């Protein structure tokens, strides 16, 4: 009897489980993954640049090398000139909007590029952009080497308008030597992490300053820091994802989303690999995993980059209003911060740094809205200089992680616009780092960009959002479900979605728990009544 | 306490008992994990709670299919035909008579396992609450596929979650009352025992005139 009972139960359970298994098999769709990523990319160049006569001639400057490059690569110049690496202007905005570093975009690092060219353009893929007179149509002004040389010895002088030092020259504690032109020219190859990192790891004027997910730790990251670029693993170069065609590097820029559509290489082998979906598809997890259902609303980065600046600290705040203090020798005062980098610099003001920072989250469709030097602003509120576009109803928008960099920077308090200060220049030029007079610096900068300045400035709070896409953590370090599906959610600022665990209907909770409590109280009282009645009737029972 | 038990009848077949206890385990587990998903507490962790919840949901769907099949082929569905006959008597018994030591107005028999109040309750659970939870659970889980089903109606995830949660609270209230009601037999445990062994011990026939 007992055995047969157990048998019956086992049969039913097995039948139940079997049906369940069939159901989940039927639900399974083709999983997408990128299983071959651990293989290094094949190397298939067909030319040894060390053997080209053109690269054996004597070079005295960068443009001479470029001419030699162009003598064979006769399309390269025209190609580069179309790219944002050359123009520093958004390709998807009308020229009159002046959207770009080369235009009137304002940030809360060194604020704006114009009037500070020789310093800023040390990261321009060109030679000689020292002021407005730079000739963007001269192909020999292109710097091929900064992206292509492979010796690691080629360095542009930080204040040389894109040129390397012509003779040994000091800047800070570092001495910059003229390159061995033949050696660097003959070393050229496809760009590596070090080439891209020369500028992109040092954005905002130095290591660790700008992005939070790009800094010098990314030259040779380990698996913990970036699963794709792991030097002992897949060892991706930047261009492995930033697919480059005719010198146009894919990626997000201002109004331009990284990709027009999210499709995988399985559907079209000619797409750029710039999105995670390109290789991983929009169902990257195991077939029945609920995580696959998130990909229409949540960017991969949101779960897979739990924190940025995981190896080195990154700058979180820059307060220009306190700049100007000097030490006993009259030099700009410098104070070290607890994490290593400066907490105060007399040239720049106060800095806040942080390591292992949990991102901010926003809906984002790939386009940013920038506040420009000519935009009217409301100084009573923090001004968001770069704001993610996108909303819950936008099918192209996902919830993305961001670094939020806050700042305190000058504005024109009569015209209610941000200002372009001239920072870099010798004493007497009006530059802040020459004369330490904000009024003069702003006047000089605004005159340079032909914008009005009332002569009166004040300080305002500003915010700048950087999308976080690098430093993809190993999957076991991904953000867990309950870091978002909880009332203390990482996504507490995110509207437009119902998230179980975070969202609930408060009245329903009261009514539901109330009903359960009422039922409990009811049965308790009923039971109590029965106990009392039984005691009374008990005597009667015995008599009967 | 005097044992006033009388003869026993075989009321619940092996399958019915299996179904009952499997379903009760599933309901309790679903409510427990569901409340965690709802954000009421953190015990298993959200991910594990979701996994257990979904597993139980599919299992219940399969079980329910077997139950409906069993009902159909055995004709036992007739036990759940609602009736108003003696409904008031039963309600009055639980409100008043039970305290006066009166006998239950509808004694259990093979032809009528459930009193009118039970019939109504169990039928509405089987026909309303369970399908509602299954439907909203299904919509909840396949929320992402709504656009593929060309489903763009006014219903949103918010509403689906609301109904699904409300259904859970319904089950919770039912569970409290149901567990308590098992103690209202002629002994505290006799109904519970019946659902374990299948044999319901009937109270000794009340003497006429008592």
C-alpha cells in the first residue's frame, strides 16, 4: 500500500517534470554568443614598412613623414579629413551649430578648447593647430604616426599644437625628446590600445581625469578589469569593437549613436562590431534565462560594468572657483589628495577623486545634448552640459550607466551664458595660467570665439555625463538581480518601467496584508469562541 | 475529550490527496517566493526566488492540467457544482451553531464530499483565482513578447503585477481560513487526517431529540 502510494507519486512527479522539460525545450530559441573571442586576431599585413625607400629618407618633422605616407596611401588623407578625429566637429550637426571640441562645446574640465589650442591639440591627429588659422585642407598636416606607429617612443609635446618636440624640451617633470623619425615611420601598423590610449586614456588633460572607464590601467588590463582586453585572454585592441572603415572609426560622438541599429554579425557580416549585440546578439544568455528579456530595455553595460575606475581613481568633481592660491615661493599651490592625485592645484582649483565608482543610470538612445557657449542657461540650477537623450518610450533607448562629473565653473551673469576662458598662454596674453585674472581670461576667450561677454562673471554648478562602456567585468562580477530589484535599487532614478522588487502598489499592500490579518484575527476569535463554548458544552456532553 | 467518532468513509482517492498536497506546497512556495519578488523581504535572493517561482508555476500548470483531466474522466467535477441548498444553514452553523455544539447541517458522504460553502469556495478558486494567477503570471513572465504578439492594449506590466499580487493576497487569506477550517471537525485533526489517509471519520449520529 505504502510502496504503491510512493510509486504513484513518483510517476506523477516524473510526468510533471517531463512536461516541464518539454515546455522549456520548446521555449528555447537559438542562443547568441561569441565563443571564438579568445582567439587572437590574425595578423595578415602584406608589406614591411621597414623596406620602403620613402620611409628611409631623412625627416625633420611630422608633415614630412605624412607626405611620405601619402605617396603610397593616396586616399588616406582625404579619408582622415572626413573624420571627427580631424575635424573635432560632430558629423551629424549643421556646421553653424558648432557642435564639437573644435566648435563651442563646453565641458566642466578645462571648459573649452578655443583659445587654448596649442595645449589641447596635442591630442589632435594633426600638426600645427595652434589657433584659428590652422589649415584643415592640407593633407600633410595629418599626423599618421600618433595612431599608427608601433615603437611606443613617439610623443607629441603637450603644448606643441600637435607637434612632437623638435629638440629636448621639459614640461613638468618630463623631458620630451624629438622622435627617431625613421624608426617610428618604419614601425607603422594597425592601431593598438596604446595608440588610441595616447589620447583617450588621458582625456581632460591627464591620466584618470575624464572618462572613468578609460585610463592608463587599460594599456594592459587583466581579466578583472576588462574581460575583452585582458592581456592574458582575448587581448582585444580597441578596433576589434570600434570597427574602422576607411579611417572612420565607429563609435558614439555627440549626436551620433554608436550604431544605427542593433543587429548581430549573424544577420549581416558587414556591420560594425561597435555594439555588444554585434557579437553577442540580443539574447546573449542561456536560452531560458530571464536576463535575455532585459535586453530591450537595459544596456549590457548596465549589468556588466558594476563600477568604473576599478583600478585607478577618476576625477569626480572640479571646482574652478577656488583656483589661484600660491605657495610660499609664489608658485601655484599643490595639495595631494588621499587617493594619490592632486586634491588642489592653484592653476585649476579643487578636485574630488573616487575609485570603484557605482555609475549613475539614465535612459539613453545614443545621442547627447550639449550646452554650448552660446546657449542661454539658468544659473540657479546645476547646468547639465552633456545630457543623455532618450526616454522609456523610445525603442532605441536603453538604461545605460554613466559617470557623472560635477563642476563649478564661471558664467556670464548678465548674459546668462557659459563662458570660454582662455587658460593657456604666457603672462600678458590674458590667459588665466599667465595672469591669474578670471575677468581677463574670460574676456580673451570670448573675444576669440566672437561671443559677447558682459565683463561680469560668477560661478555655477554643472554636470557632465559620460557613458560608460569599457571595463566590462567578468560575468561572475556582473550586477546581481537584487541590486536593482529592490527598494534600494541602483535604478531608483529610472522611470517608465515596472520593476518587480522595486515597484509595488502601496494601497494593494495595505489591503492585501489587511485581509490576511483580518482572516487571521477572525479565525483566532472563532477558535477562541469554540474553545469557550466547548468548555461550557463539555459538561452537557458528559451528562448526555 | 470523549471520542464521539462513528464510521469512516473513503472520501479522497490517492490522486486527490497527491493533488491537494502538491498544490498546497506549490501555493505556499509560490506565495513565499512571490512575496520576495514583490520586495517584501530578502531571503532566497531575487534571482533564486524568481527561479523557484517560475519552476513552481510551470509545475502547477502541469498539475492543473492533470487535475482538470481527472475531474473530467472521473466525473468528480460534480462535487463542485455550486448549490444554494442548505448554504444558509451551513453559514449559520459556522456563525452560531458551532458554538452551541450543534451537529454540522451537511454531513459528508461519498456523493457530497463538500458542503455548499466549500463547493462555492473551491469552485471559485479553481475557476477564477487559479486561472487568473496563471494568466497574469504568464503575461508577467512573457511581458517582453507582448509586442511580438501584437499586444499593445491598455494593459501594462504595472496592471498585470497588480492583479497577480492581489491574487496572491487572495490565496493568502484563503490559506489562513482553510487551515483553520480543518480544525472544525468533530475532532481538531480529523479533517487533516482524512486528507492524509483518504478516510474521513464521520461523527457519531446525534441522538434524536438532543
